[in-house]
């Protein structure tokens, strides 16, 4: 909960922006926000990309085509299950 800096008393929800959405509460997008989101996602994207390369190598070794491996990656959301299914 936010507190008034002068008295230390809790601020009302209307003063802090907390609570029910008002008519002026809109989501806005900007180039700076887009860039910040992109930069924040880079660490996760690096891990996902590394896993994708590993799965692609295993799938190719087992004889799956690029289309089959891509379809499997798009439909199976459990990474370990992809690797186990390819081995079967």
C-alpha cells in the first residue's frame, strides 16, 4: 500500500491509481516500451533457442523432417516430452 510521504498515512485507492479502472486507464504502446520488452525477453529467448537447436539435432538424427520437427515444437509444450517422443 502506498503511503503519503509527509504524514506516513496510507493513501486512498483513488490517490494511488489502485482499485477500479477508470475511464482514462488505457493501455498504450510506444517504441521505447517495445524495445524494453524485447530486451527483457532476451535471456529467456536464448534458453529457448538453445533448446530448439538441441531438439532439432536430435530430431534430424532420428530421421524427422524439418516440417515434422517444427510441427512437434508448435504442438508439444513440454520440452522433455519432445525429446522422449523422438527417441521412441
